[in-house]
């Protein structure tokens, strides 16, 4: 999530700056170099949007399948004490689910996505 947010923070100011310079009423014609920069940034933003969507969809798929969450609990297979409840009163798979739900909500909030299909 932090990597995706960092990528957005890198691209967004450059796009806004370029757009602002292109719509400046003092300038009568568009600077072709600015349009080229805008095109490059637009491609970067589209790639980021795709990566965010894939990440979000992957999280939703995992959250919809309890078996997948259990498979993510690697210590379950190596440490028999894992079946004991954690200090929070929930098992490790429930903790994993809460963690993944937290990542999902960060994505929705950070990228202003529709959270209607959240868990």
C-alpha cells in the first residue's frame, strides 16, 4: 500500500503542474513539450491505476475465501501453538483477515475508490 501511495505522490504533482500550465489563460498556445510530459504522466497514472485495481481485487478475492486466509497463516503448519488464541482473544487466521481488511481500507481511502464492495 505504501509503495502504491508513494507512486501516486510522485505522479500527481507533476500532472497537476502540467495541467495548470496548459490551462493558463496568459498562454495562447499549448507547449508541445508540456503535452508530451502530460502524456507520459498519464501513462504512469494508468499503470498505477491498474496496479491498484489488481491489488484491491486480489485482497477481495483472499478475503472472500476463508481457505486462502488459512493458507496465508504459515505458522499454522509449523507451530502447533498457533491454534491457541492470541493475546487479542482471536486466532491467527482472524488476525490475518483483520490485517488484510485494513490494507483493503487503506487502498480504498488512499485512492478514493468505491468501497461499496468492502467486507
